[in-house]
């Protein structure tokens, strides 16, 4: 019996060791690609919002050129800190780097570029029985007051005044916010700060803020899940999520006074109502364009001007050039908005400024 | 409690409690069936051979599987076991067989506290000691992170199981003049093997499904497994990202992958136990 | 552990001096080796604490003790306090354990004492498999399937019948401490069940037989002979489960509602330390903000420490009560 028991432990250990050895041996054999001299691997990490688009892009780009671009969504904050740390070749973010972050990056590796690749908008979703998508109208001010908990009931005069035809219930508004740090919250609060001084002084603009609201949802799925389940609730998710999952959204009054539903064209238009600085570090919220949806923001890829590896730098610059031109045809099928023409021109200039040993890497 | 009616009442009470125990078990299994059933219903359209033999595809393209991520999970779990099993087992043996009461309670304390560290923090730690100095995400750093989660579970379950081996066995062996280390490995460990295997399997099940520590270490890979010093994909990481994505295609794949992950762990579990029980006959 | 030095037959001793010395070396090496790995584990823990301590230093320096007592969490103005998260962590874990411990013990007893032989293994497997489901999947299932059920009927019924208690007051959102506790119970049940089952199985047959011979019912046999005998194993399982409950992130984050409040109501949305760290860490920037999140993790360390000490004391107390009572 003892001897047999001895066997059992031996066998159990042997299996585990075998599994481990198998795993260990198998790993290097899967890596001939990395040992090939000419193959180029780029690693990127950051924002979650554009990740599906980037995955599509880099898959297509690999088929075209053989360059392997591995992009992984770890969050915009992660994208920024990783490009500063130098653990990735490019970062990606939905929010603009702060001055402190830029200073930190530049002291290590020189100037850093924000290159917009696509833009996204945030849809305001709700759960009101009998009121379909697009029927509820909201202004920025009302929306801000709902999230400040100053407007507590759906039949508040401020809401009924802009929705004369709707039967709004005499019920408390359950305000759902996004609890994880996210670019979506960054764009949403950026808009609310622009339209409501009170929101700006009381809450502010960031990826996570101190919400006075009721319930926090984790991710788009969390917010949408709560809004779908809790009657008389309101929330905000990124447009792609609302559209793909057929959620009812509100029309918002833009800066020109029109009520606009979120859509890809209304998202692209937003960039045309904003003066775009050369460094492209600007939020597209509350655009002056009459057709623009008001809660819109760019998502950026972060790269250093001075590349340390010629081959990698060249691959990176070419990939970015491809992304803002040919890559744009993949945006709309995946519910991302095209870059407006004016943006593409400025982005081109930025990409042309990427250098290796003081020499531009690509020319027009 | 005296007389016939007292005994009868005690009998009734006993029966009631035993039935409650059965109901408790049924409830737990019901929850598992509910969750697994839900993943199955939502992911069934993706459960096919392609799912385990094909690499992933970008959203919008039909098909695609999770071959690379399944492979990655095997490698990560293997790596973590390679590190955690010796450390955890030896710690368990030390606690059960050699440690004095003070040292034992200190080390047990450490194990219990390590077991309570949120997994994301373990990821942050592995990032700080491996990813940052190496300037690269890697399978290795993820293996270390998972191992740190695994060690206390293995150590504590090993200790508990070893302790339960009757003293008489140990004493009998000692009386035969066998060395203590041989007794430990040859008598006590085998005597506790089912408990130890249970502990290891629990630990493997736990780390196979861990997401948070992988985000800052394994990162994920769009181009398959590229060696231990490169980023690597893993099933839970992909499940996490797909489940929270906007696209129903990806959401379905996440559910299918979750189902698959559980089946995989179940499979490993069954094989290990079948082999060990067949050997004991 | 009592060491017993065996008396060896004289005939063997003569030729054995060399091998005895070798054996002693073998023993010494083996003991040292186990000691080494134990110390390695402790070292990992200490290294973890140091690394976290360094990262958390800006927050520790800035807020001092007020970090633990403050209810503020304002990333915009960089004011951080941990009290609501500490409260949420303790409350949700307590609910989780209150639900999980009896169910796990019941299952463990059923699977080791009562169930027919053929179903013991498969059922134990199944329960362990619950531990393999990724946290995010349990969380999403919780959000879409369990939470609606908890809001209506459970919370609505509790609210209308027992709503006068602060425990069951407030609007029934579904998400909140109660849901989080139930989800945690689901996640720790496999751990507690598996460890307890092993412990119960290992109780010698003689213990049971003696009790039955005294005329005890089966339940009395289990409650008075089996469970006390393997008490330390059971406590070990609960402590392991508690560790998991305290540190669990994704599933809890999905169903707890993530409001940063101190509310006595089980229906109220709340937050735990782990959920706060997990949901904000990825996007956090700035030394003070990241430092505060890491400091939260350190607070969780302290809580785990405290809970472990309490668990130990409880075990010691029951042991001493029993030994004096008998």
C-alpha cells in the first residue's frame, strides 16, 4: 500500500512536470518569426476604446507588409505610463497627456506626438418605458444637473420644457455613471464642464471623478447592464456600444442649437467646428458645427519624435501614415468615425516630423 | 433527550440536518450549472473545432478561434506551477513536519496574508520587479505573478493535508529507523496525496481563470506565442477583453471561451485524478 | 510534533554508522530546503510590501492617518480616503462568509459522509470547477442574471416587509452589498468546500465508530466527533476562502454598484478596496493618485492581517474552552 501510494505521488508529480516541460519546450519552438532578421515587431498598448479597430488595422497591415504590430488594450493611463517607461513602441490614449506627464516623457526621450487616429462619441442612454431611441431631448445644462443630482425627477420642469410631446413619469432619476477610469468618462465630463460652470467647479474633468450619482457600472457593459435593468435610469456609454447593442439614446442640443442624435457622421463633423491646433491636443466636445454631436473626442496614438531604432521607426511611421489614410476605410464598418480632412492634414505633418538621428524617416 | 421520544426527536433532527447538507450541495451544483449553462447558451454558436484550432480574427470577420490564447494559458499555468509547486509544497512540508510552533504560525500568517492580496496588486508587483527592469512585457513575468498567487494556496492545503496523516504512520516508519526526509517524501506525502492534489487543482483552477495580474505582465499577443520573454496571450485575458467589448460577435466568443476554460480545467483535473486513482488499485 | 528517537536493533547499528551520518546529512539538507522555501515565500511577501510601500509613499506622506478615516475620494482634486472601501470590503466579505460557510460545510459533509460513493468524486469536481470560472464571467452572469432576481423579488419583498430596519432600507437597485456578498459566496464556496471535505475525510474511522457506539445519531456523530476533530482544517479552509473574498475584484466590481458611500443598508451600492483599485488603477496617473490606490492595497493587507489574528484567537479560544471543559 505504501509503495503504491508512493507511485501516486510520483505519477502526479510526473504529469505536472511533463506539462511544465512540454510548455517550456514548446514555447521557443513557436518563435522562429522573432529570430528572422528582417521581421519587424512593434508593441503598442493603451486605450481600450479603439482596440477593436486597431486589432483590425494591424491584422490587415500584417497581411500587406508583414510587419507585426501587437496592440493590447491596458487603458489610456497605462498607455501613457508605458510610453514614458519605454516598455512599448507606441502608446494610445483617449485623453490628452497632462503637462506633468509630457514633461516626464520629454525629459527621458524628447518630444512626444499626439496623432489622432479616429474619434468617438459618447451616447446618453436611458430606460423610460414607452420612450424610444432619439425621442428624449436633453440640453447640456439639464444633463449636467441630472448628474449633479440637482434634477431628481423625470417630470422636472427643466426636462418637460424641452420635451413637450413626451409623457415623462413622476419618478426619481437613477443616474448611472461609469465607475472604472475611462476615456468615456473623460470625454463626458469634459463636455459637462464646458456647458456647466457648476459641474466644472464641483466635479471637474477627469477619467475618474467624484460622482454624486447613484450607481457605478464597470465598463460599458456594466453601465448598459444597469440602465437596461433599472427603470427610469440614465447612463452614458461609447457610441459603438450603444449602436451594436441597440440601446435607446437621447438627442442632445449642440452649440448651434440643434438637437442631434449620436452618429458617425455627426461625430466626424465635430472636428470641423473646432479650431485644431498643430499639436492636435484638443477635445472636440461642444463643437460649433451645426451638424455636430456635442460629446465627441479624438483617440490618439503617442509616439516619440526621435526614434532610436531605424527599422522600427520607419515601420512605425509608415504604419501610422497607412492608418490615417487607407486604414480609414475600416473605421465605419466597426462603428468608428472617420477623421475629417483637416485633421488628416495635420496628422500627416506630425508623422512627417518623426526622425531618426535628426533625419526625417519618411517624406511626402 | 431521554427515552424513546427523545431519541426519535434526535433522529428526526439528524435526518433534517443531513437533508439540509444534501440541499446545500445541490444548490452549489445548481449555481455552477446556471453559470455554465448561461455561458453555453450565449457562446454555443462559437463552440466548434475551429475555436480551438484557429487563431483569433479581428472583429467583423466571421470565424476565428482562440488557439493561441489556449496555448498561452497552458504555458502560463505550467510556468506558474513550475515555480509554485516546489515552493508551496516545501513550505507545506516545513509547516507540517519541521517548524516549531512560533515559526509555523509566522509562516502560516505570511501564507494567509499572501493569499489575501488582490490579484491585481500581485500583477503590479510583478510589473515592478520584472517588466520595468526588462523593458518588456513577458510570459515569464506573468508566470511569476500567477505563481505568487498559487504558492500560499498550495502551501496551506499541503500543510492541512499533511497534518491529517495519522501520527501512527509516521511513528511506525520512524520506529523502522527510516530517515525523516524519506519518511516525509515516502510515507507522509503519499498518505496525503489526495488532499495535496486537491489543493494543487484548486490553485490551478484559480490561476487559470485569473485576469487582473496578466494585464500588466503578459499583456496579450496578437501574433501567437513568441517565447518566454515576449508578450503572450491567455484565455482569461481574451475573455475579459471580449466580454466587455461592444460587439456581440466578441461577446459570444467570450462566453464560449469561458465554457471552454472550465472544461479544460475540468479535463486536467479528471486526468490527474484518474491516473492517480488507477495507480492505487 | 514530538520527535521520537527510535531504538535501533544492535545488529544494524554496527555497519550503519556511516549511513546514519549520511542520513543525518540528508535530513539536515531536507529540513533546510523546506526552511529555505518557507523563507522564500515570506521574502516574497516582504518584497511585495516594500515595493508597494515605495509606490504608496507619496500618499502615506500626504494624508497620514486621515487616509483611513476620510470618506472622500476625489481624483480631480487629489483628495483620497479609504473608509467607505474598508467598510465595503468588510461588509461584503462578511455577507459572503455568512452565506458560504454553512453551505460549504453542508456540501463537504454531504460529499464525505452521506453521498453514495459513485457521486462523491464527480460532485466534488463540479464544485471545484466553480473556482475556475473567470471572475469577469461570474460578474457578468451576476449582473445580467442574478442581480435582476435579487432586485425583484428578493429586495422588493425584504424592503416592503422588513423595510423598517436600516439593513433593508433604500431603493432596491439590485446592485449593492447584498449582491456582492452573494457573488463572493459563490466564489469562495469551492475553496471552503474542497478544503473542508479533505479535512473531514481524513478523520479516522475510530472517531466515528466510538460515537455511534455510544448511541449517537449520524448528525450527532458528525457534529460532535468529526467536525471538532478536524477543526483546524475547517478553519484553514475558511481563512483561505476569506482571503479570496477580501481580494476578489472583477466579479464584485460588476455587481456592487461602485458608489463610494457609507450606508447601513444592504441594498445600497458600495465599493470594496479591491474593486476600487481594480477599476481605477488602469487609468490612474499622477504619483499621488497611484500612491493612494496602492495604499488602499496596503490597507487591505492590514485588514487581512487583522482578520487572520482574530481567526487565530477564536481557534485558540475554542481549543482552550474545550480542553478545560472536558
